[in-house]
């Protein structure tokens, strides 16, 4: 039996004569002493910290900043390692789990890709044999790649417009604002500079240290006309191409060209003429004169005009006329010269043939709307045994057809010719033309053509939905059907009324064979439908086009939101300004969904002027709401406004004060304004429910008030039950519709004042005395003159008044006829004093 002992130390350790016993059941016991040494794997890293230092922020195309970490197994056993740290956006490490044999090594690329201008730090954790961690620190810093022109104004470098042979040199200073040095290469722009004729000095690359600057120059030296250009000067630094600045300029020159250098006329009947139009274009920057060699064209050809001036970026229409005077199957004039002043002469070759005339007896007539089209087939017969391919010649540009007509031998064919007039022509003066078919047998067919062009059809029948009191712009497409610019005069034929405005620019210019948008302005003050016809007429040719428009005018949007805020029962106002475009006064009516909003009863808008309309709001309730205000006129329609109404709580009313002797009462009226334009019942109560001695009527009714309101009155009674000056309460007069009024009350009760004299006639009299307290009380009655007698005491119920009898004994003459009745109670320290007088 073989037993295997394995030593797996987890850290550096020494095993010295470690005792181990192996016991066999019912057998011997073997004792062993084990020794061993555990040490760290000898895996060497070429570095344990690497600082890339400042590096440019990475973008695609740049050279990556990479270093190589070399790992070597210097142990006698194989060693495995694995990278536990994951890659980030700025650090890439290519390290797969690896097992190195003794003496073996491997390279681990580490790439630094900074994305931001910050300092970077990361620890790479390598796990060795699954037990030991080795850390490798990676440091670096991102710095922006900032190479720019020193003067921002030179970011757009304009050489100007030069003539051939002139020179414009610009000196440019560039600065490296980065923390790193870099080389600026102009190689990406070499082709552009060469094409534009721009010289670079110095022609080599520029090395810029960190925070350093340098200068270079660009010289524009054109030798021939160069169209206006705008090109970027692209440079390369740190492996990235970027635009350093934008170059612009031009070289002015003459560039005149004929649209074609040859003009074939085909067959023309003897004695007739054919005119073809040729365009002389000046695509250059400078206008110039031209002159034709008229003598070289004679006798069969002529040109109009023979000389003239062609402006830059313009063209001149040349009418070349072929008018042969005798039969000739081959007429040609080679290289007729058109002399261009200051430019290259143009050469034109003219060809044609003259055939005998033979016209059909009947005139082919056409009729259509101008700028419309209609087609008629023309029948031709080939009685020969040969196939014909005819090339017809059409006179007058309003007729068109195919370039060729094939007629098989012994057959018939139809040639469709289309009449598409661009100008109107009546039956008394129709358009005239012809179509000429030269036949291979030496004969020809000539059809005379007449065309009537009636008034144009509408260019569009449009229905547009708009809102009242809102400007609307309708874009109408204006097409120029001619091969020359046209100016149209715009005219609104109908639709303008007092309450509707339809207008636009008086004229519109449209380039040849193009179209432009005409901005028609529409404004309506009130709802309804407006139909109009807008015509665009060429005042030179009297040709025109038109649109039929129908505007469906809906209700206007809210004109404005008007805030009106103030404390309740106060008044706030704001003016609304309305412009009356009419030449007459316009009456208006107003309506509002809130009856506390008032507007002037009679509103008249002055003609051709602005009128201010005052809107007032007097809230009676503390609330916020939005109501509609409508101003209406038969001439100008409705003006809708949103009133943002806000009533804020009012402060308390003026304090009412009372000063009453105990046992007496005082009455005062509380007056308030009722502003509600409707009947309202106000509940009246005190906050302390009358415990302070104040009383009032339970309610009061207010009737509809006008704009100035109605003054209301509530009677207040103060009857105190004890002496003091701290009687306070609040009167609340409240209506759900009319609002709330709060009035503070302050009362003062002083000791009872002496009363009398009370006259005792015939030996008897009475006085009225009230228990003013809120509970039953015992009162004592004492007279200071024994001639007067009164009861000694009595218990009086709360708030009850009694009659106190008093008698006078006339026989006691020794006493005076006057006395004092003193009434006291334990409820109050002050007595009531009544003066008595006997008669």
C-alpha cells in the first residue's frame, strides 16, 4: 500500500520534524517526522508601479499610450496567475489567466486611454496560485489636446476677392495650451492648398512645446479665376485631424461660355426661316462685352443681337436665324467667332439644309387654356418599300412632339403634336406655327398650325380655416413658366371689407422656370366666410395667374388674461385698449359672467384710433376665479378676455368703543357698505355669544346695490354686568353672497352714577331698578332720612326690573324733605344712589 502525503502551505512557513503517526488496526503503528519549507512563489514583475504621466485625452485615431508589464517565473515549479481587476473605459489590460512554466515569461500590454482632464489611479490585483495577491499601481493624467489660433478672429481667415496675379498673405499665430509637446502637421490639407493656389510657409511641420506658440503664413496667389471658396485648414497632431481655421476667398475673372458650340437647324423650306435660341452665359465675376463676326455667317445665317454686354452670373439670349434662299442639302458655316473682351473667344458651328416647300391645304387648329395643353395626331403615309425615320422640324416653341417618327414601308403613322401655349391668343390673332417633315424621297410635308389660348384656369381653389383677430399668412406658389425672369403685380380682386384685410407685397419677382412663395396676409375681425380672388399679372405681357381662396373664419382666441386683485369691498380697475381700423365710430356692448365686474355702459370706438375701456372689479368674497369678459361689435366682432379675479380678505372695521355706568346701557349703530348687486341676508353675531355684554339684532337684509353700494346699519347694545374696562368682543356680520364684516368692540363699565332727584308726591313714590347681573341677586335698600321708608331687601331675578315703593312721613317735620336711597349687593362693591325729594 502506498500512502501519499502532500504539503500545501498557505503562507511562508517552516515545517521542522512535525510528528505524524500512521496506525494500523490490530497491527503496527508507524511514526514519522516531517520537515519542509513553504515560501512565496518566485514570480517577478518588471514593475510594481507605472506612471504614464500627462497624456492627451484619447479619441479614435490617436496613438494609444501603452506599456508592457513583463511577468517571469523564476521558481522551480509552475506558477499560475490571474488578473482580478476589470478593465475600465480609461485602462485596458490584456491579461488572461496564465500558467507559467519555470523560466517562462509573458508580456501584459497595459493601455492608458484618458477620457477626462483629471488624475487617474488604479491598482491591478494579480492573484498568484489562488493564494497570494500582488498589486501593481497604474497612474496617469488626462490633459486636453488644445492647439488653436492665438487670435480667435483668425479662426475665419478671409483672403478677400483678388484678381489673377495678385497676392494676399496672412500670418497666423498658433499656441499649444496643452501640458504636452506636439507636432502640427499640415499634410491633410496639402491637396486643398494646392488646389486653391495657397502657399504655406514654412512648408514643414511645426513642433510646439507645452504652452509654446509658433507662427506660419498662408499666401493666396491665384493665377486664374477661382470661384468663392470656404475651406477648412485641417491639421494633424497627436494622430488626430482637426480643423484649425476656415479659409475663404475668391479670384475674380471673366468666364463666358456658349451653351453649345454647334447648332444644327435641320431642314428648312426654301424662302422660310427658322430661329433657334442660344444662351451666352457669364459664370464669371466681371461683366464684359461681346461681338459676333456677322460677315462669316452670311448669307444663310444671322444673329441677334450682334454685340452687347453680359453681366456677371447672368446670360444673354441669342436668336440664331437660318434663312436659306436656295435649295441646298448641306449648308454649314464652321467656327463662327464671338469675340469676348478680356476673355476667351467662343466658336460656333452652324449647319442646315434647304428643301422645297409643300404645305398641306388644311390648317391644323388647336384650342386650350393658356399654360394648358392639347394634342392632335397628324397622319403620314409611307408608300415606298423602305422604312422611314423622319425627324420633324417644329416652328414655334408652343408646339412640341417627338424628335423622330418611324413609318414602316407601305404603312401609315400618326405624329402627335402638342400645343402648350405660355401666352394668351384669341381667335382673331392666334398663335401660328408649322411642323415640317423632310421625306427621304426628296419631298416634304408641311403642316400649318394655329392655336387659340384662352384665359388661364385657377392655380388653386383653396379653403383655409383661420381664427378671427389673428394674423394669418398663406403661402401661394407663384410659377414662372418662361425661360426668363418675370415680375408679377399682385392684386386682390375681391374680399377686402371693413372688417377684413387681405394684402401682400405689391410685386413679386420669379426667376426663369422657377417658383417662389408669395406671402398673402389675411386678418379678419369677426367670424364668417370670406371669398377672394388673388391675381398675379405680368404688366408687360398682360399674362396672369390667379387663386380662388375661401377663408373660414372661426371664433377668436382669448385676447389677453387680465389680472384684477384687491381686498374685498375695495375696487381695482384696468384699461383695455382696442384699435378701431374703420373710418367711422363703432359702438360696442359688454358682458361679463361675474356681476361684480363693471364695464362702461356705453362704449364707442373712435375711428382710426385706440380707445381705452375701463374694467372695474369690486369683490365681496375672498376668493379666486377666472371669468369671461366679452366686448362685442357688429363691425369688429367679439373680443374675449379672461379676467383673473382675486379678492383678498379685508382687515377689521374701525373699533367701536362704549363707556357705560353699571346698571345702564348704551346703543350705537354699526354701519357697513353692501355692494352686492343682489338681495342678501346678513347674519349678525358676536364671537363671545354676548357674554361680554354686547348684543345685536340677529340679521339684517341688504337689497340690490348699484356700483356705489348701499350703506347698511346694525344696532349694537352694550349692557355690562360688572365694573371694569376690559370688555372686548368681535361683531361678525356675514352673508354667503355679500361677504363678511368684522368689527372689534371695546367696552368700559364705570360705577353707577347717582340718579334723581326722585320726587315723592303725596307721601308715596316708586323707582325702577334692574338686576343687571346674569344671575339672581339679593339687594339691600337703605335711606339716610328716617322720614323716608323703603323695604330693607329683596331678591331679584337676573335681568329683571322691579318697582321699589318709597313712602314719606310728612309728620316728621324735624327732618328735611330730601334724602338718599342707597342700594347695595354682594355682587358689586359699588352702590346705586338715588336722590329723593318729597313734595
